[in-house]
């Protein structure tokens, strides 16, 4: 007999959300403790400067877990407009929450504050217990990230396609108000995004996510602040105002990957332990939180006689997540390959495509609906 019904391995954003979602069903959940784990102290490493773009489905999940409303007001910023520019004059795709009939297109959330709110919720959840690495349960959920040790111990392979690129993140303050607008530049060979973040300075803060070839990313990360700011101004043409760097920069390798199996008897993978996508669409965490919502729903709707670790039960989760995760991987990979090509004919095609989509209202509404729902 085990002490818990479920053990969640990985106390990051997805792991804590999974523990909370399942504990709300009255199940006893063991959360494998680690740096910043269940009820523990925050990580003592470098500060987390990431900014997450969350869609409506992710916000709904966090609201149901009593986490969303616990975030400080300046830790979440609504995106009302989005402007995507190609690498030719006039090649622009624009989205507006008002014209799409929604309150906001997305929310930009301070990653560190989100994890702080999740840790507080976990700490006071009556059915969640911090457990050690040797903890066992009828169902083990692996949410340890891209290099999941437990997945490796199971022998589950996760082939990866390295893009030869790195994501470069930083926080900025602009001389001009962001007005709730997210900006993105698709060019060969990089993709640059500026996301509104009120945490830095109300109305003027921005989160930077810049995808670049490895060598160029290393060069930019090594620049002094003034030189880095000048590189940003050169890349954006001053469209977002004069940009000032605030704090450190972080970088990580970009990959496309899917685990060869996302479940087995008594175990299932969640989040980055199951799939990796390019960050150009900002959907990585949304996919992970959608995994949580799907698994929690499958568990809640199981037959009373069916065990939590039953393979047929877990395959329901796998089937539900197969198409969305595969489709997002193909979409982000396809967009990257399209905009990375230096061929003149491909360049003309992609820029004409942006202009065409911008003129087609029904298609824009369909794209918006897909993004909002993950």
C-alpha cells in the first residue's frame, strides 16, 4: 500500500499545476521535492527573467486552481493588439482583441511570480505532500522538463531536432508606452518578440524573446549593455521606442522534440518532458498546461472501478493530446523554416502571405480562436 494515489515528479510550473488540479479531486498527491519544490524556498540560482504568453485556456485552468487571482496585478499584462512584421516593407499581420470580439488576445505573465503563486497554493493544499525521489504510487506523472531523469530511466526515447539556434531572453524598458501591444519581427535568420510587461515599469516594460543562430546569440549575450541596446535598436528600427536593458540576459538551446511514448502502465509525461516546440508562437507552456487540464479531466471521468495507473485510461489522455501537440510542433517548425530561408522566391512568398492573411478577416478570426484555445 502506498501513501499517495499519485506522485508528480517535477515541481516546476506544469508539475505544480498538475499536483493542484489532481488534489482538488480529493486524491492524495506526492510532489517530489527539489529546488523551489513543494512548499520549499525559491531557487537560489539566477533570477528567472522569462515571460510566459498564456492563452485563455491556460488562464481558465490557473483560475480554477485559485492561482490566477493570487498573482500581483503588475505580474500579468493583457495583450490587446499584436503586430507581426516580415522582412519586406509593408509585410505586416495585425491582430486586435476588439476586432476579434475578445477581451484580450493573451496575457504576458512574469514567470517567477507565477511559480511563487503556485508554490503558495501547493503549500496550503491539504492533499499535497512533499516526498522524496523514492516515492511510489499507482500513477507517476513525469513533469521534470526536457531532460527528465525519470523518463530516461523508463527507457522512453525523445528524438530531438536541434535548430542550431538559441533563445535569448531579457527584460527591457521602453521610452514609449507599450499600450498592450505585442510586437514580433520574422526575418531571416532570426525571430524577435517584444511582449508587454508591467512588472518592470507600468505601461513601459517589455519582455524580450529573441531566437537567433547559436553564434549570433553568444555574441549578443556577451555584449555590454550599451552595445546590446544598440543591437536591439538596429533590429527593431526604433518602432518600439528607445529600449533600455534591465537586469541579466538568459539563453537556451532551441529544439523540436516529441517523446516516442507519453504514457505507459502507471505513468504519463507532461509538458516539456513530453514535447518541445520553437518559442516563436509562445505556446510551450500553454501546451504543458493543456496536458494538465486533459489529464485531470480524464482522471475525473474514469470509471469507478478503473485504477489510476490503468494503461487504457492513460491512453485516453495520450489520444487527446496527440493532435494538438503534433500540430503545434509542425506549425512552429514550418513557420521557422519558411522565414529562415534566404531564397528570394521564398522571401517574396512569405511576405505576400502575411499581407494576404492580414486582409482576410475570417482567416484571422480562425487563427485567433486557435491561439486562444491553445
